């Protein structure tokens, strides 16, 4: 399962993109999006998804 970004709540701060170890996050149409084919929820790399841990708007959530 991958994480997703709730676009309506995204402040486009960019914190999530910089923290993603898989480069699964990109900026599109004024908000950030997570590629579900690339997102691993940081399994095997961190104990929790890094996007969710740094998001000030709490918009990175399980899909």
C-alpha cells in the first residue's frame, strides 16, 4: 500500500518531497502527489513514512 497526499489540504511546502527516499513525490498542478508504484511507505528504510512525519499540514495519509 502507498501513501497519498490530500491535495485540498496540501500547502505545497515541499517538505515531503525532500524526505522521500524513493523519489516518489513530485509537484504537479499546484500540489504534491505520491506515485503509488514507487512509494514503499519507507518500509525497510525507516520505521515510519517520512512524508507523514515531516508534513506540517498532516495531508500525507495511507491510501
